C-alpha cells in the first residue's frame, strides 16, 4: 500500500500527489508581475485613447473586469466596421485587431493573477497549484547526490 495523500500528519507534513518543480505560486511574484504589467497596460490605454479618441481612465492598477470591458468594446468595433480578422504568415493584421489581441492577453493574465491572489489570501505568501492548503517554507538542496536539484519543503 502506498502513501495516502489525503492525510495531514501531526508535524504538518502533507504528501502531495502530483508534486513537480513548477507547482508553487508565490504572492510576491504575482504582485510584482501584476504591477509591471499594469505599467504596460497604462501605456497601451494611453495609445488607445490617442489612436481612436477614446477616454479610458489611466490608473496605476487595473482589475480584469476593466480590461474585459475594453476588450469587449474593441471586439464590438471590429464587428461593427466588418474588419477582417487575419491570421497566419503573409497577412497583415489591422491595428484594431492587434490592439484587441493585446488587451485580450492582458485580460487573461489579470484573471489568472486575481484567481491566485484569491486562493492565497491575505495571510499567506504562497500555495501549491495542486493543494491550495499547502505553503512553501524553503528549498532543500540535495548536497549528497550532487544533482543540483532543489526540492521544496511543504
């Protein structure tokens, strides 16, 4: 019989079924990436306002819902002007299609960031993707094996 993954032991050890190198989500990384992405979004909103004469507000932080509204409006403009959406090699995209795809990517990343910040909460600094209750405390280096692999301590 193998190790049971549904038991948390007295010392806090919990065995994770599908543990791998990229299973941890860190709160500080999300906040840092969101802040740098919001700077790019501000620049894109500024260009959008200049290019099309819109009046979207420029702020320091954006939520996914605000970017979703911009994305939806750009899609409505593409459909109302009957702009042909092109993909693949040898086709030149219209500027509004490029803007739409840019804001759609921003929207998807902001949704992901907001999801993980909601899962992590205010009291923790990290969680795992497969077990939201587990947090990471440190990395152990296997000095004896000389593999250079760092394993997380949950």
